[in-house]
């Protein structure tokens, strides 16, 4: 069985584009993640903006770079889910970081 990177991406990203866009505008979204130079956007926040664009892009119009980012998102979500902390995750940095990557672990 061959994997379908597009299907894996759509499965890993469980937030709708508008929902993710709204989340990225919050202080909580900006408060988490690995940041570069002072004042710069975190890797996950930047990824979230790219994910919103990818979700609005037709499958046939995706570039190799888009597909590479989609694979990066899938890898991140799967790795991060495996590191789920104990206790309540509702307002955790772990959940917020995942949400920057388009996945809300509280969604069924």
C-alpha cells in the first residue's frame, strides 16, 4: 500500500482554514513554539499560515514545495501527539503548539 501524502495531511490537519486563521490571531498562538531572532514568528506559527494557504489550494495546483511542507506537518503532528502530557491539556502549550500546526487534539 502506498501512502497518499495529501490524504495524510488532510487527516492530520483537523482544523478548518477559517478556524486556524482565527486561532493564529490569538496571543496564545503567538506565545508558543520555537522562535528565531528576537521578535520573529515561531516556526509553528509560520507553518500555520502556510497550512491555511494549502487548505485553500486545489490538489492539482500543489507544488513540490507544498507537498514537502504537508509532509513536514504530518510528521510534526504525529511526533507531537506521541508526546501527549498527562493531565488537562485544554490550555496547555502542548495543545497550543499542535493547533499552530493545524491540529486540535480536543477535536473528535
